[in-house]
C-alpha cells in the first residue's frame, strides 16, 4: 500500500499560480501517480496523471497548456504547477495513485488518495 500526502493549496486571484506537492511513501515504484479535484456538488475528476517513469503524461482538456505535472525521484515527490488559474479551478485537489499498468490516464484505476488540499481562485 502506498501513502500520499499533498500540500500547497491556498487562496489566489484569477491569473495567479500555485504549486501543489505530493510526498509519496511506501512501495511507490509500481504506481502511476496523478492529481484529482472535486468541486462542491460535482464528482471527483482526474486533472493530470504521470507514469512512474515520468515518460508519459495526461492532462484533461480544460487544463492543457496551463498545468504541468512532474515528479522528483530524489525527493520521492510529485508536483502540479498551476498557472493562469481561473475560478473554475476552485476545488479540493487530491494526490492519487494507480496500480494498473498504463493507468495514469484512466480515472477508475486510481485507488489511493491523499486527504486533499483546498485551492480557491477568486475573480
């Protein structure tokens, strides 16, 4: 079992940037990693995913060109750099792990989540 702990959320004005961090513990080498978000009244959605080797990445259409996912093996961490934020990005963001081969881009394969960090973007 892998353990995940995210941080870096906060309040930012539209057009601003935030960098979310996720520390991974446990046997993470067999897991793809990704970021989900859930806004009030909406279902949790996959925002971005990255294969453990880092060679393949996924972004949902609404964040392409604005968000960048990355990983740092030396720090056992994953990051999400969010630029040009809009109020529609407001949500609780969750670090997540998928044990399915190639599952970095498939939401239903993610089975483990962190506790979440709030991102609020004002107009």
